[in-house]
C-alpha cells in the first residue's frame, strides 16, 4: 500500500485551537493524536481533521509544515483550511 505524504491541520473540539503537522500515514497519525500518544495534543483532545494537503515527498511535507507554522495567525490558518492550499500557492 502506498501512503500519501502531506501536511494536516487539526482542530481541538475542546478549545478550538489548531495543530499543524506532517505525516505520510494520516489515518494512523490522527488516531495517535486522539488516543493521547502525542504530547503536544494530549490535553486538547478530541481533535478533528480540518484539511490534509498532499505533498510529493515526506521531506517536502516537513518543510511545508515548518513554513506554515511560522505564520501563527489564526486567519491565515482558516484561509488554508477554506482554500485547501498553502498561502504561498496563489
């Protein structure tokens, strides 16, 4: 089975906060977040997948995650979710 690397944005159903990450197995990663195996999201569970943005490679996904996290503004994150594309892709 071939896995799709990409960047994902989760939203906490507890407090509305967003979490940005990257993976090549989104179903496994979402399960890890919602079962408390990820320290950074353990206390904001449950989490809902808002968007998954596919990338060519896992390395590209990690770089895109890094760049997206630098934005930090909630309105930009909401725009990414709505448009389903990175802010640098116009």
